[in-house]
């Protein structure tokens, strides 16, 4: 009888431990990114948020207008749902489904988002008047798609994402994630440099800071572009905290978005890794 009692107790304890382990591994919350601008709520998954923020950052690095970002995001929505896929129609691959056989580069090059985004912008700036052109038409002149009117359906989301990710809609882009991945400050600094160019940065321990100067409205836009970019990369890069312009985002409380923080500098973007 005692043996059976001990076996039963052992089974109960094993089930409790198993349940605890499963619960501990279960996601704390749904993961997604969202841009809320005006009446539009553009919700995307984490990969989409990551690449959309890179599309915006590279446009800023190149000095392109926000409309270029909108065109690029709308195009990526249509072509790959903003996923860096290694398949597609015929030999198409990557964010924009660019084809090696059409001179866009090698498969390895196109699968590098930095390269493919740059290649898209290289083609876009050759379209005369794209800055004032209908977004769908500008995208079609670059892509030469068999579905020439398909890009228009993504304009609202693309505009909201571009407006926030280029910093013109402050604190309007956020990502809800489950914290836990270990980050490297060096990797974050290198990532931001690759996206925005060689901008000033200082490092201290697990934190990095990007000081900004210039006209207040310009500082605000550039600061939010960097801050929103960091949020878009937070899950992949193990970023635990980002602050700027009286607001702070934390991975632990990412479901709350950008919380008010009077200590957050209006001229310095700060990020901390796990």
C-alpha cells in the first residue's frame, strides 16, 4: 500500500512539474507590431515589422522622401507580404520578389534585405516624378508586375507604417513581444549603422545612445525614426528598453506600448539590451 501511495504521489508531482515547465515555455502574449496613424491601424507580424522598419531606415539614409518608403512598403506587401522568402514565381525571391534573370542580382544578394531594398530604391529613383505619382503606378513602373493594379490595396497600411517609421507620427509604432532573447549592444549599434548610416553613437555597458542636434522638429522626426526602428528590431536583437522624447518602451511591458517617461531625453535616443 505504501509503495502504491509513493508511486501515486510521484506521478502527481511529475504532472505538476510538467505543467509548470510547459506554462513557463508558453508565450506570455501574442506578438505583433502595429502602426496607428489617424483612422488606420496597420497591424503586422514581427518579421513584417522588422523589414518594414528597415525599408524606412534605408530610405532615410538615402535622403529619400517618405513617399518612397510608402511605395516600397506597399510593393513588399504585395510581392511577399513583407517576408524575406526564398521562393516565388519562376526565379523570384526576397522581399520584392526580384528575379536574378531580370538583372536584379544573384539569389544570395537578393536574399539580403539591405541589398534588395537598396536595389528597389535604385530603380524607384529612376522613375521620373515618382514623388507625386500615384503609389500603385510608381510601384508598377519598378516591378512590371502581371497584376498592375494590385499595389493599391496596400496603400493605407503602407502610409501608416511609413509615417510612423519615418518619425512623422511620434510614438505611433510599437511591437508587442515576449522578452527573453539575449542581446548584444555591439550588434545593435552595428545594425543601426547599417540601416541609417554612420550616425553618432555612444556606448556604456549594455546601453547605446544616439545624440541628435538641429532644429527641434527635425530632431523629433529623426529621433522617432531611430526609436521606432529599434522597436522593430527589438525581438530579433534582444533589446529590452528604448527611450526618447518623454516616452519609454520596454520589452517586459511591451503590451503597453510607449509609456510616458519625463526622464526620457528629447534629444537622445537610448536603447538597452537584455
